[in-house]
């Protein structure tokens, strides 16, 4: 029972039944400001005769709360390209390592099928990316912690100088080492059960979502094929109707409805891509969750190393004190004099003290991280349930719409056929 | 359905004032309608492994309400294992009030080849009539095993239709072979099957070949039109068949993916305590969709593939009938030509008479006597022959002309019946397709609408934090 709750990363507070739990809504930027990514434009990098195209996105903000003074300006509009979004996110990742960070929309199109644009300059792709970027900004802006970050607000409103100020933080150097560390897997002596559970949950979420996305794409491809083939029926019926006297009218009308059945699949499937995008977001969110877990592992690893360093120094000191000498002295040298021994002991003592303070720091860092991370993971889980419910409900509503449409079309076809004398 | 068949029969066969007609007119309450219930109820359960008595839907009720004077039913397939071969027979049940039948009810067993024999007999006897088609030897779906249940049922349905069409035809149904087919005991029937009457068949086929070579002077416009129409119809139905097969394939793949999807939702629900009801609801809805799609797939054969195939065969039968009519016309035209030629020959010979009085016989003489007849003698011979053959030919021409007119009439009548039958059948075919789709969408709609409340959940926490999704 406890494990289950831990799996979701929820802190157990007494016997609180989650369903009736009141979730505190904390203040975030979005409470004071409106943010929109309203447009996209293709630009050309004309340097050095190389025609390099890229897309920029127009970010508009408007302060809605007159008392709010955390913004650079009341209204702003500026253009940013995808790589700048990436800079922002990397900075946030390094600066707030315990946060389950909202993901950016995919760089390359995954789980695609024939009608989905995969060319980065295709207008459909660009528009979906625009929506994804807006979603990213809204998520960051609704986060109780990171939304107040000045560099984030600067990203939204500061046209000039943002790149420089971000570089000034020196986050880049940090980023490289930290991100590299994430790819290394570590073996802990005593893994934190809570984070283990969360990590396992993250794996499951990733696996389930990626399978779902893969199958959905293939399914939709088939459905598309079925509908389009009915246009062939439409064509045949139309040609045929010309040769028939009594059946002609009925066949022709039925043929038109068959054509519309074929054409009618395009828009619903476009809408269904939105559902896929929402699932993809959570797929990447699962990745962010895994990152947080790995960072916890790293911190714990450092702590364990610090602990074992102190432990070995202590043993060494013991040995020196008891007069046990190492191999080298037994081979080459004489036994230590008392003076030397004392020196050594003092040196070791010093090291041990330093080590102990390292341990304290590492412990503190780990505890802070764990506490913050668990809070944010809880926030994440809470939001996830709401979001996924909405996503699934949206999908079902779309399916209902499609069924109704199909039903209507075939009823028309039946009526046309029945009308044949 | 029975009514329309009956009235059609009455209209078309107005010329055929036979005893058959009289029986139809009186519409006496025969033992048929009384017997029907009992016979239907007492369907014999055959001991063989694959015996069943399934019939195409509507015919069961038809038998009860039927007031036709010749009713036939094909059902109850049985497998027969003999030393040399294995084959299937079908039970043929006949009920009739016609005078030429000794009894009012007959039950016999016949196999596919017997049907083939019957059809050939009808073609031979009525070359200018439209003979209904038989299912092909390796028909419908090539991949079906000849003894598989589906194949047998499909074949049985088509044989039933064939026999009913024959029975409903005012002319065909009176043929002796039909009576033999419906009534003869196995031994008796075997004798009939062996008797050779192939000469006529061979003759008509040779005329078929002739038709390919000889160009008719002028086919009557109406038959030209029919020929064009039938060709187009065949084209269209063939295209429909192809499209339907492609759609079927796509559906199969779609069904596969549906079956991949719902277990994912189920698995996912295991790791999501809160979302579990919603995810399980999704899984169930997807599974129900899969079942509905499965149903569509499974009924494809009987709803679409089989009726289409049958109509393509029927169109072939019409083409055959048209060709046979053509060959009658060709025969007539040939005799006309022949007559013309002979008359010209005669005139030429008569004209030559004056000229060659003193002509001596050609060739050399061997010992004084000439071996060849003189030109004059030869001419005399020829004229004699012509004097005999020309009147014969004249008579032949007249006969053939009658034949042509008869053939045209027969075919015209049959085509008229066929047109309305075809219209109804095609309408029924596509209606079945539409209804199948309607049912499918109704089921899927229900499945999705029912799970929506489970997914929306309706928990309190959802009202506090708004979802951040952008709905552009």
C-alpha cells in the first residue's frame, strides 16, 4: 500500500485520501501575465552566401495584473527561434535540477504516418511546433518555482541582451558536465526506495506511451486507407449511373456520398494529431522525470563516495596509530618515529574533518534536492492526471464525432439506394 | 419477393397457354401451403459430419408464403466418401402442383456435376433463352478449401438460386431434363446422365465459332444496346469487386492494430492508480470497436463478395445468350447467302445454254470415248441439282427466319425479366453494404459514448488546477 503511493511520488501525509485532498495552488507567472506564441515566420541567414533558412516564432506577452511588477514591460512582442528555446531549457535544467521540467516539442517528427508533415518547413509542422512551443512556455509560466526566474521572464520580454545575460550565468559549463553525468549509470549501496519507485514508474510510462503512439500511428494510416478507397466506389458509381435508367439517380447520389465519406476523414485525423502531440509531451515528461531520479542518484553517489573516503581515512588513521605500517615501509623503510606518526595522524585527522564536512554538505544537498524533488514530482503527478484525463476525453469526443459522421453518411447512402424503385 | 416473381411469370408467358398456365391462374389452395409448415419443421438431421440446413435468409419464410406451382429448395449438404472420390451432395426438395408431375413432393440428392449437366441440357434445349448461371467450379475465394463449411454454404446458396430461377422461368421449368433432375431416383438419373445427346450441343458450338469469323450484317439495335450495356455493367461490377477486396484487406490490417492497442491501455492502467478506471474504459471501448470491425470483416463474403461474383456470372450468362442469338441470325444469313448464290449460278447456267451449243467436251479421248462429260451434259446435271436444292433452301430460309424472330422474342422477354431482377438484386446488394456500415457505426458510437463518463471521472481536484493544453 505504501509502495503504491510512493510509486506515484506522493508524500504520505497521514491517512489523506487523495481523492478528497485539497491541492494548494501556488502562485505563478501565469497568474499575472498572458503569454501567446501567435505566429511563425521563415527567415534567411544570408551570411557568407549560404542560404540557411530557419523559422522564428512570435512571442507576445501582456501583463494582466496591474499590481504585478516582476515583468520587464507591460506588453511585449519578440521573435525567437527553436534553438533559443533549447538554450532556455538547458539553463532551467541546470539551475533547477529537482524540477520535472516541461519538455520542448519534438525536434524531429516521431511516430509519423503518411499524412503527417515531417519536413520542418512544412506549414502544418510549423504550426504544430508553434502550438507546442506555446504550450511549453505556458507550462513553465505556471510552475510555482521556475516561472519567477528572471532569465525566463527575460526570454519572454527582453529582446536585446538576453543571450548575453544567459551566457553570463556560466550555465553552459555546468550544463556540459551535468548532462554528461546523467548518462552514466551508477550503482548505489542503498538506493532510495522512493526514487527507485519513481524511476520504475517513469520507465513504465515511457514504454506504455511509446507503444501507444506507435500503434495509433499505424492504426490511423489504415483507417485513412479504408476511407480513401471508398472514393473509388464513388467514381465507379458515378460512371455507372449514366448507363442506368431506373438505378441511375440512386447510384449517382450514393456515389456523391461515397466521395464525401472518403474526403471526410482528413479533418478528423488532423485533429487526432493533437491527441498524439499531447501523448508525446507526456512521453518526454517521463524522460524529464527520469532525469530528476538520476540526479538524485548522482547526489547520493557523491555522498556515498564522501562517506567511504572518510571511512577509509579513518581506518588508515587507526592503523597508523596502532603502529601498523603499510607494505612500503615494511619493504623499504624503517618504522615511523613517534614524531612522524603524530604528523601523519594529524594530517589524517585534518583530512577526516574535511571529509566529514564534505559529507555534511553532500547530505544537505541530497536532502534539499530530495525534498524539493518530491514536492515537484507530486505537483507533476497531480497535473498529469488532470492533463491525461482531458487528453483521453478529447480523443473519445473526437471518436464520437467521427462515428456520428460515418453513421450520417451511410444513412444517406442507404436512403439513396432505398429510393431506387 | 414471391409475388413479383409470380406476376412477372404471368406477363411474359402470355403466349404460352399451356396446362401450366391454367394451374397458375386457379391458384388453388393446394396441399403445399398446408404441408409447408410440417415439412419445414421436419428438417432431417443427417448423420454426416458436415450436414446442416442453413439457407439464405429470406427463403425460409418464402417457402411458407409461397403459392408458386413449382417450389424448389437446396439444402442439407452431405459428404460422400467413395473409393474413387469424395464429393458433396445436396438435398433437393420439390413441391409442385403441376400436372406433369406424378407426385406433389419430391426429395432427391444431387451433386454439383449434376447441376452442370442440367444447365448444359437447358442450354442445348433453349439456345436462345437466358439460362441462369451456376457457381463456378473453383469459385469465389480461391483460398477456400473445397470442403470447407464456408465454401459449401456459399455454393449451396448459389445452387439454390440457380434452381429457383429455373423453376420460376415459364419455359425452362417445363423442360424434361428439369423434371428428371428434380424427381429421378439415383439409378434412373444415372441413365439419363449417360445418354448422349451431344450432337445438338456440338452443332451450336460450331456456330459459335462461326460467329467469331463471320461478321453479321446488322444486329438489331436493341441487342447491340444490350450488348454494350452488359459489357459496361460487367466492367463496373468487376471494378466494385476489386475495390471491395482492397478495402477488405485494409480492414484486416486495421483490425490487427486495434487488437494491438487495447492491451496497451490495460497494461498502462496497472501503473496508474488514479487513471486506472479511465484507461480501462479506453481499453474496453477499443476492444468493442475491434469486435464490430471483426463482424464487418466476417460478413464480407456473404454480404458483398458472393453476390458480386454471382452477378458477374449472370452477366456472362447474358453474354452467352446474346452470342447464341447472334449465331441463329448468322445461320439465317448464311442460308440467305447460299440461296442467292445458287440462284445466280442457275441464271448463269441458263444464260450459257444459248452460247455453247456445239461445244465439244474438253479433254482427250482414250480409245475414242471421251472420259469427261460434255459441257452440255455437265450443265444439265448442275441445273438438275439446283432445281432440287433451291426450293429446299427457300424452305430453309423461311424456317431460319422464323427461328431468328423466335430467338429475338425469347431473349427479349428473358432480358426484360432479367433487368428488373437485376435491379432488385443490385439494390439489395448495396443496401446490405450500407446497412452493415450503419450497424458498425452505431455499435462504435455506443462503445465510445458509454465510456466517456468513466474517463471524465468527475473528481473534485480536476476543478482546481486547470489543464495547460493549448487547443489551437
